[in-house]
């Protein structure tokens, strides 16, 4: 951000507003899963059509993340974020309109997905830019807590509210939360050029390491969703758990995810390598363990919680790594990582679906575990230890030659201030 930072209370308030916005976006993305039956009945469409509201959302994020980050790279972040939150407010309230058609609802979802794609790309650099460089990882951890709360509290609460009122009510409430975030960000975030400040560029630019991190994101997410897409069937058919028990296990999964990011977040700056390698390894162990021992109910529940405690920290740690090793502008690099994540979600679900008739629901977890082992192998590949790879552009797009090589707002190189192997 700017070289003159706002007062501490304003910085903290902006981070809280961005955490709430992350919670709101993530809840909006996944809420139709909990309201599937209600929405299908009211809109008079099949379940698959409501499911497409979630699948299409993720695919939209994957497709538009990089182009939107490139197109908006010169827009002041205060104006950009308030505009994105404004789109979330309008789209949420359009979704809550009485008598809304499926087509209009789908259009509102596409708009929200495009806004979320760009929001996730710029939120991190904006937040960490308000604080000293050595606190980058800690701030990313806080933002991840906001996103994880959507799984633990947002979707379950929205599902309960929709069941006791109307499926539109949770969307109306999410619009109110987005409006609160918009007002807070618009009033408290300073206006500055997006290329100013240490957070605009990687602390230790390394193009090879950046590609490794993207590969880890894509492989690990594909792995987990190859199995987790069919988790309800797994818990029912393999672990032998009933409907109420399955809901409790999924809630425990979300709680473990929240605990994982809460514990790992403060460690990101001190242990950048371990905070990524450890959760990738435990994710592989959990998926392979579910394949081997998931038929034992106690083991299945414990391993499902281990999986939850691993999945969320993996993506959080890749985001933190990207901020370190981005070979150019960080928002473009983060957009690439977000695209890799969403491609992994879609690829994992498609792969699991294709293999399901061949290997069964239990076998999908074996495939997911092997893919995650592959991610761990990719993570062990060496990266370069210098900033020269960032000198030729924007990581995924091509700009900012001098700054991409590590020049911050104070004119010092990343190598002069950071260890050059900090992100490797």
C-alpha cells in the first residue's frame, strides 16, 4: 500500500472487514449445497440445475481470475474492493428477490463469482501491505480464518435459516454483511497506487518456485476432491455411519479446518517451508488412511478430521508462498493460484466421477492420496535462489520490470532485506 501506514486501529478494522468479506463470499459460493432441495422445489428445476450454481461458480472463478487481475492492475485498491463488494451486495439481493427466475439467479451467481475471483487476488496484497513485511504470513492466516468460518458456521447457519424461513433469506442477509464490509473498506482503506509498497511484489521472486507452488496447489486440490466429492457416500457405505452421524462428521471436518488454519497461520512467517510440506503430507496420510482403514468408524472419523485440519492450511500456505516468490505483481500471482485451486476442484470431481464405477467410492480416496503424494514430490523439487526470474515481468502477465525484481516502496531490493531462499 502507501509508504505512510494508517493508524493501527484502522489497519485492524480493514483486516476484520476483509475477513468478513471472505466469509461472505465463501458462504455465498457454497450456500446452494445446503439449500439444494428447497431451491430446486421452489424454482421447479432438477437438483442438478441447482448443483450447477455451485459448479458453474467455481469454473467462472477459474476462468476469469487471471484476466481480471491483469485488467485491473492499475486500479486503486480502495475503489476496486468497494466496487467488488458492491457487486456482491447487488447480486445477493437480486438472488433474494421473490419470484426470481433460475436464469436471473444464474446470472447473479456468475457476477458474484467474477467479483470473488478478483477479490481473492487483491485481498491479500491489500491486507499485508498495511503491516510490516515480516507479518505477511500472519495476516494471510487471519484472512484464511475468515474464509474457513464459512464452512464451519456460514453454510450451516444459512441452511438452518433457509429451512426455517425461506431459501432467499440467507442471501438477503449476506447482502447486508457485504454492505457492512463495503462501508468499512470504503471509509478506512487508504487510496494509493496498487504498485506501491512491499506487498505489490514478491519478497524473494523465484519463477521456478512459483510454478512449483502452482503445481502443488493443483495436484493437492485435485487429490482431495477426487475423494471428498463423494464423502457422504463414503461415510455411509464404507464407514457405516447414518445420516445424523454424517452431518456431525462434516461439522467436525469444518471445525478441524478452522483449527488447522488458526494454528498454522502464526507460523507461516517463521516456517514457510514446513507450514506447506507438513499439511500436504498429512493430507496424503489422511486420504490413504481413509482408503485403508475408513471401514472402521472411529478411524474414519479421526482421519476425516485430520483431512480437514490439512486441506485448509495447504491452500493458506500456498497463498503465503506465492506472496514470497511471485515473479512479478502479487495479485496476478495470487489469481493464478486461485485459478489452479478451482481447476483442481473441478478436475478432482470429474476424475473421481470417472473412476467411481471402476474403483468404487473407497478407491477414489486411494487415487486422491496418490495425487497428493505427487504434490509432495513436486514440492521437494529445487527452486532458484535469486530474484533474476522476476526481472522480466509480471509472473503471469508481464509488467513492472524493476519492481518485480524485488524493489519495494523504499527502493531496497528483496535480496537486501530478505533471505533469498525464504520462499523455497
